[in-house]
């Protein structure tokens, strides 16, 4: 029998290097003097998040080792800190979810809140009234409730700004401190489906102007037919937001006469991404212009606008922009490209000049020797592909292998080994309402450097392709995404790019469900991996956290009335149809996909003697954060596929 021989090149990334490149940045803010701050995610410190201050060309870590800047409101968190002035700030600590104040002079943080039943998130400093406006998420024995609160920094008193909605996010204050915007939504909606925009006015003492306790006017979204995100005020007090009323998330400005959000820039492209975390911004005001991200076919550009017209594109070498902020004529953002890991840049919006401030290899006070350093010639670059499906097209990014597998059977001389079509690994992103982008992912390069092709799939239902495409997964999760996976394999195989008999699927969380569903309901695949993936959507609907507790209603149907539909989609209920090897990776602290789901699936596969491996990580939750565990999982998955190919 012929065997496939794959020799990795001398420069191939190790698993440790592949995950070390996952260092990330976010939550950028400038102080009144233009000094830049950001939060840095460090996998080499078990996923700890540190607040960084960048001054005089050096990044300074402000977070003591025993603290971690991370909110867990909505489970996924987001903005976890804010500046008070140039010398002090407040942040949410991961361990107890309480708010702390810290200064440059005194490194030891001071605890401000003492509510163990509460989590806090998205703090904003109201300078006029010397208080913090933020989300409070209260966890009781019976339920979880969310509300907006003020906390007076002088007295520590916490009072309610707004309550009664299921969720809140995207707080924005006017420059004069007399107005406030925020977003709310209720079950069963998610923020990428339908939200409402609220507006509050305060008097100078800080009270809400009304005879009622709460004076919130719903400015837009009351018909629940649009997703309104990222509201803000400009320097003149005008209200802005991103809404998908046109079918695309476009930048709009509120017209007080017409009492409606009207398009400022109409483009058939999204100007933001699905908001799994709160507090992110994809546009910013820069003197007499607006700078906004444009996302076309999941590839981003940064566009400078004036009076609704395009002036120029900034940072054209990059393909993803996040956490955008500005000071004077400088725009700051976290950027990625096809050949660069995430890093922080400064862009002069007048000259277009770019200055790199931080990245895996730049200006770090805690560099890792394992972080990868690769030239473009050592990378497999993404190729955007579209292929036909029942309702039109689906999309993804194809990465060819960097080396070619060969037939090393005895009848072939080693010097004349015949090239073979490569095996392929299909990557399914999480969410499932999310997106994959054409940016450097060392884990993808890990596979291509070992002779595997990779298809990074944006199946129907992904964000980044407009509202209509995003809604195509409605009531069809486990069907449409699997159909697109099959279509992707056919597309690549018909063009002689892959060996369709060696196609593997992998995914984490919701992507893990798609991977397992593909193994259960399709015969196109030779094996797969589930990283904390959903095995039984009905169990997820009844056991998951509040933020996603009604998400299944939209993705599949009502758990109360459509149990047969859930059983029909469940890989666990169709485990007998899985006849190919599967490997599982699960965190024991996972509150989203509880470990019992994975254990039930593994036990069922073992009982029917299907080849299966399972690896559990005691200290991990939903989404592995430890570099050691990430590397261990990646290496185990690779060797698992190698054994399948060789068998």
C-alpha cells in the first residue's frame, strides 16, 4: 500500500510558536495629552490581560501580576477599563469582576465595588459628574439581570440609570457630559439581529431630566427590524451610529427633524463586525473627517470620509482594523494583514504615514522566544473563493500547502516520488454568527507547513457579507453550514486542489458543532476535531448562559415545542452515523458548552467502537487561553490526523 510522506520544512512553526503568535491587543484609548493605552492579551501568561501605556516609544505594563483586566459580563465581556485622567484609571478584575481604581503614582489598585453577586463591564468616566457609568450584571440563584448604573467616585454610591431590558451595551457620553447614548436588546434577539438606541439627558448636577425615574427615549430600532451598533457623539453633539437598515452595517447620522438615523455613507459593505463583545469601535472622528472600516468579502479597508464622500484609503497594506481611536490628526488601531500578526499602529490621516507601535516582535516588556518570525515566502497566502450553493454563493479563504506530499511506495524511487493531492482541513469559525478574515493565523500556517491545505470557511450565516447573508442560517444551523462544507470540498476537488478522500473538519464552540454535524450527516469527511464544541443543541439551549440562552430559538427553533427538530440536528443523537475518527478538546470550567456534553458524546462513540480521543483541561473555560494548553491541543490534533491518514 502507498503511504503519504510529508516532511515539514526546517523553518516550520512548532505548536508552541503557532500559539505564541496569538498575542492580541484591544481597547485602545488616548488621554488628553495623546498618550496611548491598550489592553494586551498574553497567552504566555495563561491568557492574562494587561493594561499597557505607550509613551516615548516604549510600552509599559500597568497591571500588577495578581490582576487581570477582563470583564465577564455577557460571558464574553469586552471593554473592561477607562481613563479618569492622565494619571488614573479604573478597570474590572477578572477574578472577582469588581471595579478597581489605579494610579501611576500608586501601583497597588484600590477596590471600588464590593458586590460579589455582580459583574461589571464597559465602564465610562463622566467627568462632569465625577462618576462611572457602566453595565452591572447581577447573578442570583434564580436568574441573571442586567442594568446600567452610575457609581459616584467620591462616595462610592451606585444608582440605577436604566433597567428592564435583557441586555445593555455601547455606552456613549457627549463631550459636555449632559447626554448619554446606549444600546439595548431583549430575548430572543441577539445584537446582530435587532437592537434599540436610547438617549438620555442629564442636568448639571447629574440627575436625569424627567419627572420619571428613567428618561430614555428610543431613538431608533423600535420596530426591531434593524441592528443598531456603536452609537457616539461627535464634537458638536450630533448622534452617530452604525445600522443595517439598508441591508449593510453602514454609518448613519441622526436627523433631529426627521427623528431618524439617515445614511452618511451608503456602501454595499459592512462597517462593523458581529458584536460578541461590547465596547468596540470601527469608526472615529478626526478633525473635519470621519474614518471608518469597510468590510468587503471579509477583507477590511480603512476609509477616510468628508461630507459622506471618500477622501482616501488609509493603511492599504492591512486587512483587518479593530479598536479604532484617534487623537488630533492621528488614528490608532489594532491591525492585521495576510503576512503580519496583530499589532498596534498610528496612522497620520493627513499624510497617510504609518508608525508601528507594538506587535509580537516590537517594544514588548515581556517578549517570548517562541513567537514566530516568518517572511512572506514562508507563508501560505489566503485566496478568497466563492462557490455555488442552493441559495446562491458561499465563501471562504483557501490556503494551499507550502510543501507537496509524495507517494513513497516501494515501487517509486525516492528521488522520483510522485506528487499527491494534499489532504485538507476545513476550519469552521465559532459563533456561528461570526466571520473569518484573510489575516495571518499561525495555526493555519502550522497545517500548510506540514503538507495540508486549509479551507477557512465563511458559510452562509457568517457576518461580513451583509444582513441577508448573515440571516441565511435562521432555523437552519446544522444544515446550511454542513451543505456549504460539502460544497467547498467539491469545489476544491473539482479543481484538483485537494484530495477529497482526506478531508478533515475542525471547529471550536459553534464551529465544533458544525464539525460534528458534518461527520454525522455527511460522508465527505475522513475525520475531525471538536474544540469545546456543541454536541447536543437542546442541552445547550437549557444549560447555557443568559447571553445565548435564546440563541438556539433563532438558529434551530423553540426548545419547548420543537424537540424533534433539535434531535434531528444533534450529533449526539446521531452518533451511530459517525463512522470516522474524532478527537475532542474540552475545558473543565466551560460555562457555555458544559463538559458533560463532550463526555456524553465521547462515551457514545466509545460504546460503538468508533475511534475517538478526548483531552480535558482542568483550568480552561470556553476558549482556551493558556499557551501550553493551546500548543498541546494543536500538536495532538496534528498527530491524530496523521494516524488517520496512515491507517
